[in-house]
C-alpha cells in the first residue's frame, strides 16, 4: 500500500511512518519545505496548494498536520493560526483528493476529543454532538473541511485523539521531569477527565483505521479515561515519587493564559465506542500499564 502522510515529522506522524514502513508499505511524506528525497511531495496548506497529480497513485492519505494547540499562549493571532492551519490543511488535502485520477480510496483526517467541549463526568462516545468553546469550534470546522472528499465518495475517517502518552514528547515530555523531581501534583480541582492513549495504541489504531472500512468520527482514547487527580496519583506511584503539590486554577490561567480553561481545567470522559465495537485490541487498556511501559521504554 502507498500512503501519503501530512505531519509525518511530528510525534504521531513519525511513529506511524516507521510502523507503516516496517509493515512493507510505501510512505509519501507531504512537506512544506523543499523535498529532500524522491519520496517527499511539497505542499503549501496556507496557500491551499497541493498538486492532485501527486496523490494519483496513492491508496490514501493520513492527514495529521496542524499548529500545536498548547505550544504558545492563546493570543487572537495564535487562535487564528490554530484554526486556519487545520481548516486550510484539510481543505487542501480534500480538494487534491477529489482532483486526483485515479482517486485515493481513503482519507484519515485528524481531529480531537476537544470536539465534545467540557463534559464533566459524563461519558461521551462518537454519537455526541459538538460541545461549546474554542476547541470544539476548531474541531467542528476542522472536520467540516473534509466535506469535498466525503461528497466525492472517498472514505473519510476522523480520529478524535485524546492525550497521547510518550516519553518522546507531548504531555509526558513535559510532566515526567517534574514528577521525577517530586514536583508533580493535580491541576486545579483534579476532577477533570483526561482521555489518554499510549503512542503505541495511537499508531496501532491509525493502522487499524487504514485497513478497515470505518468512516466518520472514531475516538482514539484508551478504554479507561481517568481524572487528572487519578492520573497524577498513578504517575507518581509508578515513578515512586510524591504527588503532594497542587496548582490552583487561577495560577494556571496566569501562567499559560486562556488555554488553561479549555485545555487543562476542562476535560472529556471520552469512550472509544467505535474502536471497541470494531474489535480493536488495546495493548494498554489501563493507565498504570501504559505508564509502566512508557517509562521502561
């Protein structure tokens, strides 16, 4: 199989690319810089430029690219960048897919559990409508941007990913140094749910979606979401470190701005209903097992 990937150099994209290559598949990274090899294809999502000819011989596209949600403070300019990078990128890929002849069979277009807004302790699956807030609006418009591909008959799947756990980056890359020093603690009330998934299960789930006939939204989260307080206690226990510290909500808002409200102090008790029903087998179904594997790796 030949698969084009945007965001192929990121945490998830690089792991997925390696896994697909090890399976014997041909990976075509879509890059914004000048290509450095014959396998790479240049695109310009901001200008909505991607030659459909470049996708004419691929089986499908995994679209992961987008500006980091938590990389910078949420100024108006950064909010616009987060939204536009997703809408422009997805529109560009979808339109190129429609124009490609022959047309690729599938588009796996990234989304996030932010779709649901703050759900409190109420479990939510893929049947739930979009919630309120900036992140929910981003996800709604992000997924809507793939409509041209859907209308053209391409199988389009939206993996709504939770917090991806890996010591190589993301959430764990930030938390591990603090917890190893005994400085870990709950954030805010600690009652907000953190829908996590290990990087290895994230990659396995994406490979599962590529090989399946599933379409529409699919929650890429572990089957046992936990609260921030439970996450904190479990990580401290696995590391053998105390977790007595606590960061009040107002302090988080002062340090990281508006992102704290939706990205840290709010949460989603998201359940992987579609994956479970489809028979996906999680390597790390519970948090302790996932954290032990990550720390031992």
